């Protein structure tokens, strides 16, 4: 953290107190400070809303130019560049089918089991709040003991016993759940191996697992090392024909999703002496990508804004591209004004990186299946682009999943991102053969998503924004935090765990959460 002295001086010149100026200028330029809201100012400075509103008004007044200045300014009219960015497409809401959704939620539970149904009906009569997951685990446990039938009296005993165990499993008031969570995840984490998970039958799809994946999740990385997606398809297409059970249709969608570059469908030859580039189109590769030579020529022409020569206008096999030749008439002046060698190399690099088909960031799409239960096919990808994939016709948005938590947060919101954190951490730990209580993962996910955005567990996130000076300095960059607190006269209330341990006094948790006094009776 470095305080911008120019920003601090400007704030103090406006009449803002030095203490608040110091905090506001912490790693911020004036352009960043002047757009802060009143609430953000209060949070950064740790002040009440009234004081923050006064500071906000002072900065707002300074940002408005005076009338004299505004009239003296010269008006410059610039031609606005034509934007090629597409407008965001508003997708229609999918119809919510309660039965189908409930079936998806309970897909791992045998709801047709007689013991499950008996326990469910009995719990309703006893007015017990038992989730379907708990009832399913109870039914599975009863079957594992060789019991296939259960009387209503025994069902009541099972539910009463489960209720008592649930009561004892709850966290007590003032229990140090944060420390318990850190220990419960940290201890098994030391046993995790650094490895990658390999998709069966797919030679190119590797997913980061083990300790590196856990670090990615808690660090809230914007892009994981190996982003992947599982894309599920709808049951029928727009014409009512089967889609997710049709392998040919699934492969067609996969080919359309996968990024296709020029080297994927052609061999690039640079003719240095003649100053042009020739593309030898590969018919088998184009057939796989569902493209034609005329389509490739058209897309190259529009993307490069150059004239593309072809050996055959209808079914071209060889395409010739010359730098600087935008139309056919330019070929006449080519002998007197040939292209430079530098322009030739630049054009070659541009052609190699050009995306002719598919979605950005989806470098590979493979069809998997069919599933043993449903017989449906799905698509696994290398790379992730949840927003664009969801717009694709035939894709089931309700089930399509990515391991990129940041994309989930941007597209589906913080609640979906919180659930993704839990799912990813649980799957990673389970894949490593480690058994960690799901409630510890819930605690981590709640802390990371409590502010409405996905924050890292580190000095740039949760740990770096703690109110306690000692707690911040105990994590990383000790000298910086202590020096900054000393300069502005910051105060530590010693209300947390870390700071109390540092100074050697009891923490306000467990036995330290209550005060015991002895009041002698008057004799």
C-alpha cells in the first residue's frame, strides 16, 4: 500500500482532515477518489454517514467546473468511431417446472424407496424439519444394516434419535467456528497432492485438482489454470426432434462452439520472394469443422479487409492474400509498389490468430456419452465462456456448468458463485480422498461472498480488509500495516481472535465470551 501524496495534498487543500485524506489516498489517484460514493467513503475512513456525506459534497463541488471555465473552454467536435461490439443479448427466461427442478435436486436420492417415504411422512406428522438429504441418508443407512422394512414405531425412534444428534451437532453460541474451519481444511490440505485430473477417453482435457485447485478457489483467481465447461443439451431442438440423445447433432453443436483458427483448416505458406501468403485448404479438416472454402474466403476477406484471390470461386482450394491489396484493381499497381517484408510477416501473424468460427476462449469441445441412465450426450470443453455458450441454440442453460467461479458470479450472481465455491472445494477434497465436513466449506464460501462479490482469503481480500491493525499485520506485510497505522494514529479495539492472541489475553470466544463475577452476600 502506497499513499498517493498528490491525492492526499489535493484532499487536504479542499478541507478534508489529514487522517481521512490519508486513508482515501491509500493506493488511489484523484480520478479514483472523486468517483467514490458516500457509503464507500464511510467504509474506507471508518466514519459515520454524516461526516462521509460532508466529504462527498466537498469533493463533488470541486469536480464541477465553474461557468467561466466552462464558457472559456474550446468546443472540439470529434467524429465518433463506429463500434463493432455487439449489443448484449437479453435471453428469455426459461419456464420454471417445479417437478423437473425438484427431480434435479433430488437426483441422488431414491424418493421411491418405501423406507424413505415412511420416514418422510412420519417426520411431517412429528413436525420435524428433516431435509430430503437427511432422510435419504437415514434410509440408506437402514438398508446397509440389512433392514428392508420398518414399522411406524421404529421410524419414530429413528427420527427422534436423529433429531437429538442434530441438536448436538449444531455449533454452540460463541464457538470458534472460524478457527475450527481453518484447522479442518488446513490439516487435510497438507496431505493433498499436486496433480491433474484426466478425463477418461479425452487425451487433451486435463483439469487442475488437489492443492493447486484449492489455492485457485480461495485466492478467487479471475481465470483458473485449466478452465473447463460441461455443456448439457436440451431434450429437443426447435423442430421438436431429439437433440441430447442424437450424437450427430451434439457433434455439430460442439464443432460450432469450438474455436476454429486458420491453421486448423489450412496450411499457411509465406512466399517471401513474391510477397504474398497462400493458404492450402484442407477438405477433411473443413468437413470436421462444417465449413466450406467459399465461407473461409468470405470470413477472411471481412476480417482482414483485403482482397482474397482464389483458384476457384465456387470451391476454392488455394487462397492467395497480398498485404495492402484491398480490391482487385490494386493488383495492377502491385509491380510498381510491392508489399514490404515487414507487412508480410505482420499479416502472417494476424492470419494465424484469426478466429474464423466458434466462441472466444473455447479452444476445444469434445462430445461425451452416452449416459448409462438417460442415454444423453454432453460436451466437455477446454476453456470457458458461460455467457456466450448460454446464448447458443440447443444448450440447456439450467444444467450447463463451468469451473470458472468469476464467470458464474458475473453471469448468474453471487448466490450461484457461492454455491460454485462449495461445489468446487468439495469435489476437489473428495477427489483427493479427504473427508471434510460440508459446514466448514459453507463457512469459507459465506466469508468469501458476504460482501456481494467473490473476495480472496488473503491480503487483497478478507484478511487485508480486517479492522484490526494487528490482525492485518500478522498475515502479510507487517511493517507496512504498522507504519501506516502509526502515521495516521489508527486504533485497535482488540475485538477479534488474532489480535488478542498476539497481546496475550483471552479471546472473546468460548470461555472467554463470558465474564464471571463473585458477589458476596451481606452477612
